[in-house]
């Protein structure tokens, strides 16, 4: 069995104690996340996708998120930077990235998935990318990151809707108002496995 990994929004503004939208307890996850990512092996991991919450100062005030949260993850700033370097992953494990402007990585039309190590390779349309994973026999996706009750929650929902089995290591995610065990029980009725 091979699995795919989705690393949700492990960016400075969410993970660092001084971040613009720091998730309580997330800073303590950085070292375990780095160790976990480094432990992935190509014989059981078909790839890793890093999601990036991405905003722009000029347009943030008009976004739905601005009604709930202060500006954060402005593209090109320290707050936008990923605290998990792609170089942590075994070079034989393909690594990908996607930038999204809303909580739900599935909501915006036309988003593309890029090679995280080689910007010169073609961009894959998001839906075609995940359909190709399924066609290759990938059935299991492990999700880590923040926040459990926002972006992680929507990533899980979209994966389940596309037929994947989702596992979330509880020690590698944090929520703002709800932790992943509560999210899994209340929103997914056991469809997402928390370990």
C-alpha cells in the first residue's frame, strides 16, 4: 500500500508564536513534523503536497476571511514561508505545492499543482492531479498541518469526497477552536481516522 501526504498550511504566520494568526500549540509541532516528514520513504509514500494559504495586501480586505481573521500569509513575506522545508523529504519522494486563497483547497476553480522542487515542470490542474493519483491505485492520504478546524478540515472533506481514505496523526495538527478528534467525530462521523 502506498499513501499520499497532504501538509496543510505549515506557514510561519500559523506555526510561529509570533505569527499573525498563530495557532495555539502549533510552534511545538514544528520539530515533530520535521522529523515525521524526514521519515517518509519512497516505498510507502507516493508523494507529498504542501498547501500554502496565500493572500495579498491589496485584496485581503474584500475577502471573506477578513471578516474573521487579521491579514496573514501575505505572499512573499516571512509569514507566508513554509516552516517545513521540502528538502526534509527524501528526494525520491515527489513533492508538490499548491497556493490557495481560501480555507478550502478545493473551492477555487483553476488552481494548479506545481512541482515543489522544479518550478520548470508543467503545472497539473488540481482535479486531474488527484484523479491521476486514484488511477495509480493510491487510496490512502495522510493529512497533517493547521488549523484542524479550518483548512485541515476542508482538505479532509475534499479528499473523502474524491474517494480517498484519510488518516490524521493527532500529534501533527492543531485547531483554533476544535482539535482534530472533535472535528473527525462531529464533521466526519468516523470517515476520517485520527491516530
